């Protein structure tokens, strides 16, 4: 009991040193202690490099982290830990220092179950509204409490909302943290969603290197939601791993300017005499064909397509809508690591004939840079216009911007139409495919392409066709 009383006194002293409680609520002895602590712990602004900020991790592996903010009561936390054990998930808990000081046995139980503990700041305040000194103390004192009560020193810090500013990044580095961590998958469980809705949100936005954020002390539905989250990951072969493992095994993205070929596409107003090549089908007597995919989709859909292609040992060319890639660059990198080519399908997916040459070139250059940054290398320098619409003016503008080879197709099953069944898609492709054909399919959620794809590959291979990438089919130098 005495130890508990001393711990509460310690907590009160910390609070008064950070947020400046009303002096009427503090006795004169506590004021003296606070005054002495403030003088002995004067904080000088850090002058070295600020902490890095992590929203997601750069990796093409099928891995992501499940993280929790806050610390609920003992019963809730035990039920949550039991549920994680049931699905063999190791998670990362960002704990507030005050709660750890109040009930350290909960923090120890988290560690004892094989999970990670990280810094959720001392009081879970809005750090962006505090002074530099207050921010530093919120982070540093939380670390001190967790270290004292558990023997573990956190490496990462997350604010209550995930928001941060330059002072937070600087103070975190000052306090010895490795990174300020936010998240890119936020099911918004605080909005009191039910377990199924939380799980469906995660399934929709699940991605390689993703960081899922839930709260332990707001919505009790997070406990039954673990089942849905586990199933969503398992359905596409993803692993939920601790945050530190995800970060340590991930890579560092190079800045765009350091990637060779990042400037291969440029604005060029002198487009009227630009030469271009419009290709639909290769002229060959070999049974070679190219399989191509347009657009963008969720990680779940694209991963299933990649798995099917890998199973049948088929390499394809993906014309990606860069605006989608921007939200999930790791998925584009996974396509490349699967041995496929990534090419330009514009940024905003607009009708190129409805844009001015300047607008069109700006869109293409932006797409090129997004793709380059995502896959960390120059994309295959082929362009396919959205919806397959093109005219001479647009083609010249595209060529002048750095994409003189404009790729069309001679085989299409209109698989983007959700009314087209898998059988319809397979039948249409088989009827149209010839030596040198370019087959167009789409990576879009909600269509029947994924179901049709294995049958397409099997039947075309039985006919003796060999699948090659576009650049190889047309013997294009890249």
C-alpha cells in the first residue's frame, strides 16, 4: 500500500511539472519539490537532427503491424490479450506513462505475453499545443516510467491522435527516440463502430508495411474485431508482426532525385513535330503474347492476381494509375519484385483527348515521378491512354514528354464491367487471341477478373502460347 501511495505522489508531481496545475490544489511542500525539479531539469532546445516520422514501412513483403493506443482496465486488457493469443498475433502497445505508473502489472502482462510496449506520452495530451519543454517532458518521463516499471526502454513514440509537428520530432530525438510513429490504417474505432465494421475497414485498406491503429480504452468492440482482422490478413497470406520487427526488416526509400531515370519524363512545349509509335499487336510467327493489366485496386485484389501469375510462372506488364499508387507505393514495388514491368497509365485517369497538351504532359510527368518513387527505379517507358482513347495531338504531346511508345491492345474482354462473368471473360479472350496479341485486363475491385485469370492462363498455355512482357514482345530497348 505504501508503495502505491508513493507512486501516486510521483504521478502528481509529474503532472504539476508539465501542465502547471492550479497552485491552490498543491501544498507548499509539493510546490518546493516542483520548483527544485524545474530548476534542475531546465530543457535546452535540441540542436541535432530531428526524429524520423513513420506512417508506414517500405517493404514488398506481406507483413504489417497491429498497434494499440492507451491502456484500458485490467479486465479489458486481459480479454484483449487472450484474443490476440487465440489468433497467435503479436502486437505493439503504445502505453501512456501515467497508466503504467498506476497499474504496472498490466504493462508487465503485455510483455509477458510476447507483445511490445512503446511510448504513448505521459498524459496523452495534444503535443502540438505544448511548448518544446513540455513536449520533451511528456516523452522523456513516459519513457522513464515504463523503464522503471517494466525494465523496457521504448524506441518509438506516438501521440494520442497520431499528429505531430517539428517540435515533436525534435523533442523525440532529444529524448532518445528512434522515430515518431503514426499509422496509415485507421479503422476509427473511437466512432463506436462494431467489430465487423472495424474488420471490414482493415480488410479494405490492408497493405504491405501497413500500421493499423486501434484504441484499447474506448470501444469494447475492438476485442471481437481481432477475429475479423486476423481473417482479413490470413485470406491473402499476410502476417501481423510487431512494429519493431516490421521497421527493422523494412527498407529506406531513396529520394526521387537519387533514382536514375526519375527525370526521363519532362514537360516539353515543342511537341508538334514529335514522333510516336502506336502499337496494338506484334508482327510475329511465334506463339508469343503479352498479358497487360490497367488501373489500380486494393492490396487484396492485386495480391491475388500476383499470386496467380506466380503460380503459372507468367510475367505481365502493369499500366498503373499513379494516383492510386500514391496511396500504396509498396504494392507497386511488390509488382516489380514479382518480376513484372510497371508502366505509365497517367496520374488522374482522364481522357487524354480532352486535355490540353500542357495538362496532359503535366499529368504524365507527375505519374512518372510517382511510379519512379514507388518502385524505386525507372518504370518501363510505355504509356497506355486511359479508356484507350487517343488522337494525333495527344500522341505527339505524350511522345514529347518522354513516352514515344504508346501501347494499345488487340484483345479485350471488357472485364472492367462487373456484369461480365468469369466465363464471359475467358471466352472473349480465347476467341480474340492470336500470335503477337496484346491482351488487356484490369486490376479493379469488384470485377470477375481474378476468378477468370487462372482459366485464361491455363487455356492459352494449352494452346502453346508463351507469355512475355510488352518490352520483350516488341523488342523495345529500355
